[in-house]
C-alpha cells in the first residue's frame, strides 16, 4: 500500500473512515443494482437498457481518463478489451438483464453470487490452471446444491412452484461467461489505467448489446412514451451510481485497502439485494430461498479461501476492474 501511495505522489495513508465509507458505498450500490435493473427493464427492453447504460458510462469514463493524461490505447489493448467486454457485458450482464424479465432481482443476485464457484471450476479445468483444494471442492459442491435448492426441486423435475427455469439457465450461463472473461482478463494485454481499460470494455460491450438489441427486434417495438418514470430513474441510477460511483470507490479500495476486505462485497451484495427486493418490490422471501442464500454465500466463502491468488472479485451486474485486482 505504501508503494502505491508513493507511485501516486502521496505519502499519506487514507483515514480508516474513508475506507469504510467507500466499502459501504460498494456494498449498497452494487447490491441495489439488481433491483434497479428489474425496475429499468419493466418498460425498457433489456438489451437496449444495458446498451444505454454502458455506452453512456463508457463515453464518460473514456473521455475523463484521456483528458487526465492516460495514453491512447493500442490495437492489442482494444482487442483484449473487446474480448473481455463481450464476455463480461454482452454475455454476463446481457444475460442478467434479460433474465430479470423472468426472475425476481433477489433470486438473480443469489445465482450470480455463485460466480466465484464457476471461476474456480474453470481455472481447475483449463490447461495450466490451479487445481482446487479440499475447501474449494467442498464449496463448489455445496454452492451448486444451494443453486438447485434456490431454483426449486419441483422445477428441476418439471413441476411448478420454483424459479423460472429458462431464466435460471440464462443466469447460470451469464455467470459462466462472466467467470471465463474475468479469468481471461488476468493475462490479457490491457491499459495500465484500470478505469481506461474498463471504459473500453464498456464501449465495446455496449456496442455489442446495441447490435443485439437491433437483431432481436427490440427497437421495432419500442414505445418511448410507454417508458415509466421509474424505469428512467433506474437507468440513470445504473449509469451514475452503478457504473461510475461504484467503480470509482471499488478501484480506489483495491489500491488502498486489503484485498480480502474489499472482496467481502461478494458476500454482502446478494444479502442487500434480497433485503431491498423484499421491502421495496414485494419480492417473496421463502424459507427455501432463505436457506439457499445461506448455503450459496457459505460456499463462496469456502471457495474463496483457496481461490487463485490473482483471481479478481467479480459481479456480473457491475463489471469490475479485473486488471486492478492484480496490482
């Protein structure tokens, strides 16, 4: 931490309260984005909404970092950012926003919370990857049991009373794609500036989401007048707080606070999402989902104890700065 302070031209360590203030901001902001997505896609087509969110935030971040003196990205850096952006934003976040048309935000948050399980599993299976230890294997098994419990035994056997099965499958695929993209970003050639790299990923991912919106016919059925004030406010919240304020706080924390402390957001975000969904959107909180939440979060804790040393913390709702997690 001291080395980083010297690099940035300052010799003072941040005050403890500023670290906790930023951490609470990440807890609340990123945990609340699941509900904001649900409100936004109620009257805005999902891919169109996600495209507007990331293109807007990407333009702002890119212009800011270039004006601040970050060098122009190379072709190789653009290529890497494009690959990461397509995996994380087109595949990961695109799947989440589409699924939230069929699955309540609290369930989406809990299924996305299993992303670290996918990361450990993918890292173990890829050539040269790190083999998981006992805790990690146990965490993976327990975690996917929690997901099965969350979806509902009846749904898994073709019955009724559980989570929408198509929405659940899309969320699992989204978490898988996010995990694969995050692992790729660990070795990809990206700009030294984490925010510049993230802005590039947003621009490419947002453009791909816009193309997907056109291909799927979202624009043909768009009725701007039918978009509610709640959806507009939610989109603005996702741009300003989810994509800009949350990023800034998260990036700063990675540079001044212990990584294990910053990584605790992965445990808190789904809890915040469940609470907000219950009180602000009347989302059901059943005994089954309550126990599934405990199982999934506990599995993530177990898995992270033996996760790869440079594995970035992730959230498919708010694409994190994977490269900065390695600094």
